C-alpha cells in the first residue's frame, strides 16, 4: 500500500478520518492515480500507522477513513546519525535515499579538510529542502515510521561536538586494522540507543581528523581490505549495522 506522512497533530485529532493536503494530493490523483475505495497507509511520523481507505478525492484535499491503527515496526532500536562528508556532484542525493532505506535516523552533511565541494550559503537552504524531500520520499517507499531529517551543513569539529550526545561513535578508516576488533565494535552497538557513523570524502579523512575523532571517543574500524568509495562506505556500514541489530 502507498504510504503518506501527515502531521501528527492531524492524526491525533482524527476521530474517523484523516485529511491529506498539499503535494500528496497531486501525487495521489495524478501520479499513483488512486481511486476512492483504495487502501493506503498514513503515518504520523512518530511510528504510528493508520490503515485507511480513501473516501473522497477533491482538488485540494483527499479524505481517508481510518480502518485500523497499528505500531510501525520498521525502525531500528538504535538511532543512527550518518555524518556524511560532502561528496562531489549529486552523490549525496543517492546516499540520502539509500541511507533512509537502510534505517538511518538522521543525516548530517559534513565539510572536512579534503572536501572538494564548496557550499554556496545562498543555495544551501534550497539544497537542504531538496535533500529532505528525497528523505521523505525514501521513507514512504521503504515503509518507515519516521521521516529522517537531513541537518544543516557542519564543519568536522562541529559535527564531533554534535556527536558527543550520542552513546557511541564509529569512524571507518582505510588505514584501520583488525577485522576481529571491528566485528567486536559492531556487535557492541546492540543495546545502544544512539550511534554516530562518520564517513570521509572522496580523498578520505586526513590523519589528523581521525586522531581528533579518536580523542573524542570515536572507535576507528576497518571495513575490509578494499578501498570503498564514499558513497559505498556509509551504505556498507549501515547495512552491516542493520543486519547486526535489527530484530
């Protein structure tokens, strides 16, 4: 069934039906071409799903009658923040889409020493709007119970400060050694409520950045003997973690 996110306040105040407005109306009418009588899922963005049946479709509003209310089971037990160094071209859009599918809680674009991309402050707001629209679409497609947020751009030290609130942080690094140690680190994530994953840019993290991260408590791990691209490294790490902690 198609999934749509509606403001939690509208869902909480709903008695027998939930109204859908905004861009989702066009998506329902002209993209998915849904009709009255068809079933959809409406999520409140806080892990509650409303199984609904479309009762009316108008120009600017779709009304869906509530059939059942269930708890969404798609979320991981650990809230994972992906600190993704800004890659070139439109790679971040791909990373956001796939990271959301893999269960990430939030994404922070990070500007590191070797980041090639220069962020235009005048265009940053529009970029973040697009990134969050991609996250929302991916959350709907993958049946998530929340819409992961793409945060504002941060410098590396600012990202480390932000990560201090998390229970644990890891930083995959191509010069790290010890597969058994790394496996142990991954296994130790289970039971944690929050985790930060730091991924370097195309040129990798500078050694001094890795040392600063380790001094801040981040655990440095290896992903194997192969050098992975930045768009592969984060998704590989998330996949490994998801497989280890998903219930």
